[in-house]
């Protein structure tokens, strides 16, 4: 056979052998995978991403979507979800029997659109809890527990029964806790849209096997209010069978808005016998932006055991609920403000609780430099929870101000613990256009040329306050002149009227037409301020001079005749 035929044949044989080898390898792999009688399970698309020591979250595959609007851009849209923490308040158990540990679930909620926690999207519904101790010598005896709905706030306790063999070594063992629930992830009120979801969260909680001194939190309380400071008190019990010597209790809070001491605080409680309680008190501060209803307090105990060795207990945790933030709604804010005048700003403030307040101050700050408050701090009286009080501020409005609405910022300052808390709100008032202080009316302001006339005016106080020491002045220019140019009124209450008069003369050569006179007022307002009114121009009608007719002056003639008759009679009587 020639070389040209042998080489193609060998190539064909080698390709066939290679194909057979590949098919055999694939068949062997399939047989190995199916050796336990089950096909390999595909990786789910929603497999959780877990980090050791942290909860893992399974994204929901079975969303129940009703008219969902994913934009979430409307002002009436809220978006969020529950978010759980799980911890054991007493994690230590003994060997040789069944023990119950309590898993505390704290729903701290998470808002993705919206500022405040909204229980419509942060409440977990139909919560179910299941524990699994695979990979440990412990055995979970409890079945899946139906918890119901869990909102943000106080932790929800779920008991888990564990069987602990006699031969288990002291130490820490992780038990996996799975929390399944439903929730509404988004609500758009305008369009009645909401998005229902299901979710799963998994946590590793640490169970401690220890036959020495062990500690459990039996009570925790605080008098600190959101936005203020106070004490947090924790009571712990030595639930072990060994005395703890020179014990020190440490307290620490989780979360950025809560501080216990300087982040951690230690309290020495001395020797601690089994079955005894010890109480430790720590300083605490709760930030004004604290959004939850409870925070987790973590306490550990450092002590010397029976051998004198230093030891630290596992951390015990519990939920602590601070006093809610104080609320002071302000209503019925009204102003008697007018361009160029002083006025008042009044309103009603209520202490909406939850605590009584006895040292609060209300501060009013106009957000315009054309409005000034004489005294901006108003000391509030002692206010019980639910009690209201009225307030009033004096204010001045510049004559250069424009009429219209003005914003005022109100701040309530009160003492909480060792600090001062400030709560702000805003409201609007109206600044009215400038109005004359007085109405001025006269029934007749006519004067003939070359004559003098008295003009009587009625003045009315148009201000919403009593005006006093009212000096009126009249000013006239040629051809008019003021013969009597001043008048005085001692006092006018709002809406009250009085009469004043002036005398005005018109020159003999005055033009027959309307001429103006000017009248202004100088007065004192209710605060004792000396004020001058705007000038009021009032029309005076100059008429033709009085016509004497150019005839015989009968009155002088009659008088002369009478005088002559009298003289003649006298002479006649003398001659006789």
C-alpha cells in the first residue's frame, strides 16, 4: 500500500478512537453524579449570598404584583421592607437533656423611598421561624413556628427546644435560624398600587455549652427619650453553677443613633453567686434621628473563675425601647402685621407627650429681615401631657416691606436628661398692606375769598389698638392760610371717633377753585412709641367773595337818623 493511502487511513482511525474516549468520559461522569440515586439540583437563581456571622437574604421569586408602579417617584409613594436581626438573649445551655433557648427577632425595618419608617411596608406578615442544627452535636426538637405579623419595635421571642447530649464539649455551636415572611414592598396611594412579596432571611445564632458561671438578661429599661439622654438599666442573673469573682458588666448598643457611655461602658458588680441578680446602670444617648422603636443592648460579663483565670461570658442581648420623641404641634397661628406698623403673632402650642414638660421655651424666628420680633423667646408654662397654651410675640414690620405671606420658624427647646432637645416647625402669616391710622371726614370745607371759616372734622381710629396723645396739625399754602392750625384728642380706642376743628382763611384775591390743605397726626401707640402718621391732603373749596350789592348802606343810615332824633329831642327839652 502506498504512503498516500496509509496516512489518511491512520488519521481516520485516530479521530474515531478520540471520539470514543470522549463519549466514555462523559458517560463515566454521569454515572458518578447519579450514584446516590438523585440527580444534581440546579443552582437557584435566587441563591442567597452569605457572609459568616451575618444574615443572608433570599430574593423572592414568587412576587405577587398588583398594579405595580416601579418608578416610585411620586410624593405619595413609599418603598421599603422588613429587615430582621436575630439574637439569643440567653445563649448558654447545659449538657444532658433538653433546653430551651429564646430567639429574639427584632424587625428594624428599612425604607428605600420615604423618610420615616412606614409600617405598611416594614411589617412582616405571616412570619414563620425554623431552626436547624445540622453539623453540630445538638438536635433541634422544635418544629417550624408560626409567629404571625411582626412590626418594627419590641423584639418578638420565639422559643427553640434543643437536645444536648451529655458528652458534648463546652464551646460555641452555630444554629441556623430561617425566617420566612410576606410583606408589601411598595405602596402608591394615588393609584391604589402595591407590591406584595415573600422573602427569606437566615441567621446563625451561637449556642454556648458551658457548665461554669453563665449570665442571662432578665430585665432592661431606660428613661432616655429619643433626642435626649438618660440611664439604661440592665438586670442580669448568674444562671450557671459557679461563682463569678470580681465581675464587671459591660453594656454596648448597636446602631449609629444610640450610644451607651462612650460606645462601651463597664460597671463593677463584685462577686456573683449562682442564682443571684446584679443590676448595672449606664449613661445613654438616643439621637434625634433614631427611627426605630427599639435597639439591641449587648451585655457581657468579665470575671475570674474558680481557678482565678480571667474569663468573658458570651454576649447576652435584649431589646430596649426608648421613650418616643416629644411632640409640640402649633396651631391657629395668626398675625396682626401691617406694612410700616407693629403687630402681634399669636397661636396655640400643645404638649402632645409622651412626657410632662416644665422648662420648655418657644423661639420664633421670622424668615425675612423686614419683620423683626421684639422678644423672640417665650417661656412656656409647665405643660402636662395633652395640655395646650397660647403664646404671643410682638413684631414690627418695616415700611419698606412688601405685603404678602411670611414664613416663621418655631423651635421648642426643652431639657431631656443632661441635654437640651430642639424641635422645629414652620408656619405662615400674612403681612397686610399699609393703611392710614385715621379716617378724616368733614361735611363742609368751603371758604369765600377774603373770608375765614372754621372747618370741623371727625377723625376715627382705624388701628387695632388704642392711640393716645393725638396732636393734629393743619398746613396750608397761599392763597390759603391756617388761622388756628392745631387740635388735640387725648385718646381713641379702636374704631372710636372724635371731633376736631381748624380755622382757615382765604386771601381776597384767591382763585375760585379747590385748594389742598395737609393734615397729619402725632400720637403714641400702646407700647408708648411716639409715631407720626402719613400726611392726609384734604380739599378746600374757595368760593366767590360775599357780594354786598353796591346799594345804600341802610344800617348806618338808620343809626344816624336815630342819633339825630335823640339829639333833637334833648335840645327841645332844654329850651322849654
